[in-house]
């Protein structure tokens, strides 16, 4: 089984109140030096078949029509790399 | 300014009703062959200073204490790569 990741983030010109709330909370918690925070969604899809260009195009179509609201959000589709699977929880 | 990404996902053993709802909706929308979907959060932090090991350790501390609930969630901290910035909206 192959894993494909879809990252969905608000477009840069769209206000992100969730991210702002996180950014404003950080100094109160003792964390300085974070100039901006944006919060978005991450989908991990396990595909039953091979991850070829046709499969990735299908996932892009899912993202375009369903996972993201392309009026206000950008999305990015990529194959999960093995190296990404390391370091979980660190 | 350097960008650091924090991915927060439910631990594999924790039920993910959001991801399940997405997975069940896909066949109805004409998308077959997706065996599993997990939905999580992605934070993009712009750091004011250099992204050295000390800065990454601070971000890990933020993730551990604030961005993730480590009872039920895993997190992963990494520097955003330039290549990731390509292909937005594709």
C-alpha cells in the first residue's frame, strides 16, 4: 500500500484566525520569535493500487473537488517519503 | 525568514472519525481505491531567527506542550523545503 499526502492550507491572502490565535498564545507560553503561524489540514490517503501518475491525478481531482475549497485554499499532493515516517513524536 | 512545518496526526491506534467520513464519501463521489484516510493538522511557523538545532528544539517543545495532544497525537517537526513550495494548487 502506498501513502499519498494532501496538504490543504488557506491561501496566503486569506486571513487565518486559527493560526493567529496560536501565534498570539505562544509568547504567553514562553515561546518567542515566531513571526507567523498558519494552520491547515493534512490528509494521509492509503491507495490500494500503485501510485503512478494516473493515481496522483485522481488524488488531485479529489483534492480539487472535495478535500480543499479552492476558492480560499491551496492544496499540494505528494507521495509520502519513507524519511517522513521517521522521527514521529520527536 | 525560515519556515518550519509541524504535522500533527492522531496516533495510528486512535480512531479517526473525520478521516473515516472522508473515506466513506469518496466512493459516492466516484473515487475508488482509497483504502484508508487519516486527517490531521499542519502548522506552518515562520521563525524570526535562524533555524538551527536550538530553534528546532524550541519548536518541538511547542508541539509537545501546545500544538499536539501527545496522549492521542503524534507530531513531526521539519524545516520546509523549497521543493515543497512548488506545485501549490496542483
